[in-house]
């Protein structure tokens, strides 16, 4: 059996404040791409996790992957898992959170665990895991884990281009560098912003280059804490033309031509 860990996209992300415990209050609109990492499961002796894919080397040295934590939280200790890591790590598009959510969905199917049991486990694994568990458009508040599903007309199937300049970026470091100014609530996502853009650009200036390269998109923004940026397009031809131009100008960058779910 297999499950896709869909790439998470923050269409907009407003940081409203910093709590006493160090966490930040945010308002965001989550969307998800059709592409992502792929997790497969087979019966095995003990709990194991193998790696494949373009970015396998970036995570296989981790001492305790979130996929394994998700499996243990479900009480599953006799499964052989393989994670095909197609998405860059520390890149603002879900990463470990999406992988953990995929593990919960996959193992729940495999072991006939009711879906209603997964939400509380997802919340314990990380702030983005509940949204990634849904993997459908939602408004997130609090730490991003208070969710309300939303319907955005015309969003499903919208061509999207993901662009990452190949520089990992620490979520904690970007949030810590936020200037503390509340620039107002999130209304409609199209008129929104990403308040983590300035501190992320200060750490990885190539984010500015990525957004300039996506300038022909209907909307171009950084996702999450970066450094992945996305461009939404009206048709596949415009998206693919942009991908060709960016690949020629920046041959070392990671690109993903996909659509929104």
C-alpha cells in the first residue's frame, strides 16, 4: 500500500503575535499540490524505515523521523516503511509534517484504525500535521492547527509551479527573526501576504530571485517559512513556459510543475 505526502502550500500567512511560550499566532490558508513524497508499507518484522528519491540523503541520517513517530503513536511496530523523498527538506512545503500525516493515513487504512482517532495524534506530532492530514484547503489559526475547511472557487486543478533555490531554511530561525509587528488579519487569500518573507529573504536572498522569476504568474509568493516559492497560473502552458525559463536561468534549482488538489 502507498500514500502520497502532498506538498503543502501557504497561499497567505499572517503572523499576528508571539506567545509567552515562544510559539507564534498565525492566520493562514493552506492548499496542497498533487505531487509530494510517497510512503509505502509492507508487512515486516519490527518497525523499519527506508529511503529513496532525490532527497533521500538529506533525511536518512535523522535519528527519529516523524514517520516513525507517527507509526509508534498508532501502536504499529511491525511494518516496513519506505519513504520516497521527492520534496526538498526544510523548504516550507510540509516536509516532515506531510510525511507524518501520510503515515497516519496509510497505517490507519492498513490496520483499520478509525479516522476519528488521527486528529489528536496529528496535533501532538507538529503544528502543520493536522492540516497535512486533511490535505485539502483550510484556514489555519493559532499555531496553524486550529482548522476550518474552506471552499475556494476555481482553485482545484489550478496549475502551480514550485521553485526552490536549493538552500534549506530553518522554520524556527525564520520565526525567531520576525520583527514582531502585527500587520493585520487575513481576509481573502488573494489580497494576503506572507509575513515571514522579509526575515526569510534576509537569510536566503535567492528567495527574491525566485519570486522575480515567477513574476508572470497570477500570484507568486513564498510558502511557509521558505525557501520554496510558488506561482499560480491560469493554464498549463504558461506554467510550463515559466518552468522552462527558470530552469534555463537557474539550472541548479528544484522545480515542480503540478496542480492544486
